[in-house]
C-alpha cells in the first residue's frame, strides 16, 4: 500500500501491463505510460552513464506479446554521446501475468537467461529488475515459417538444438517441468483449481483515479474504442474447448505412450521447449550471404525434457503449410 507522500516511481517493481483489463485505448495508454516511467528509472539505476537522465532516453513499446512478456525498446537520443561498452539501444522485457503468477518460473527464467547470455547462446544481459530485465538489443528479424524447412536453415537449427541439448544447467534433471505446467493449466480449465486472476495494479493513486475518470468519461460519451480483454465468457469458451477436444484424455494418452518408450530412445536433456520460428532471430541477409545466421531467444519455458527428433515437426509443417 502506498503512503500519501509516495508516488508510483517509489515502487521498485515495474507494473504488470496485464494488471488491468484492456478496456479502452486511452486507459491502456495511461497504464503504458506508467510502465515507461518505471522503465526510465530502471535504466538510470542499472545502465547509469548516459542513461541516468530520462531526457537522454526514448522508450517505446514494440509490440504486445500475449501473456508472457511485453517488449519495449530503449534508445539514447542521437545527440547523446556514449562511452565505450555503453549500449545505445537496449531491449526492455516486462513480464506479463503468466510469469508473474509463478515465482518459480521467474527465478528459473532469470537464471537460465543469465547463464545462456554468458555462453553467448542467447542475447546479452544488462540487468535484472523486479518485473523484468534489460537485454542486449539485437538488430534482426524473426525467422518465417516458410524459411524453417529450408535445408540450410534446418541444418543451422539442428546445430543450435545440439548445443542447447548438451548444456548442463542447475535445474531439476527430471522431465517434469512441462508436465507440471500442462497439469496446472488443465486443472484450472476443468475447474479442479481456481482460474488465474489479474494481479492488483501497482500504480499510484493519481494514475488510478485518472484511469477511472477516463473510463467513466468514455462510458458517458459512448466511446467505441474498447479492446477485448480476458473475460469470463472467453474463459468459459476455453473450458468448453478443453472438454470438446478431449485435452485431458489426450494428455493422459501422451504420458502413457512416453512410459512405453525405452529410456535409451528418449534421453532427458535441457530443452528450449518453444523452439519455433518466432523465437529464432535472423541476424543477416541470406540473399546476400547465402547463409542463415540465427540466434535463439525466449527461454522462459526452457527446462529438462525428453529429447525427440525434429524431423516430424518439419514434415508436419510441410503437410499443413502453417505453424504448429
């Protein structure tokens, strides 16, 4: 609880952009502005130097990344000089409600990212703060689904997978991480456990009152610029889909099939667990270089799991012509 003399910037944790349902563009913009203010403070504390003054720094939201993360680009203005080893651009990652609802996932993600950054397997790490981190900005673009089956790309991807699978990471070596996550989601969707709730927004009183006033004004004016949020209806639809698609039964079948496979054919290794085209950055222009220089990112679901061959994934993508 904030005291009367405190402001939102006195709170160390960067607010979660998911804390309040996105009911209106203008309210969302106010909340985003509050997040950016906190990010200015974190840049000043962690990066120091030219980043110490908010007047030198421009922070903009890149894109909405669902429930896992929100990404912001921090840049020094062109007329601001930099000292050696000082970044001119950084990527600011703010955790969404999925990660914040599971403290263990945040800890594992932070440790994993730091270790992988040291090994140069992923982007570099500039610093960690409550609610997110500051990463190296990598000039690149995500790989596309149509590029993934190309032989030169698939060979490069296989090399990255081999290196990731050979890592010895300080986590539980039993392949339970993904199974526990699926069980947690299924228990919420089937009503065994309560569904996730949005955390209370960590905003100052002035921002909260302004957002409420704006919402009241929009309601009075009949504004129609509202956005869809996570509603009880959409959760009900997800529950119905879980039942109609027999997801609980399918999950049980998968576990039973894995138990039938000999251990030597299904070794347990450190896995990315979300190794798809959007999490592979293309660092060069293949039309000019003739090669694909890739960098894997987003290891928030990484952990020990069963190693399988990627060939079926490639064939499935070719058969359906779309991501899976």
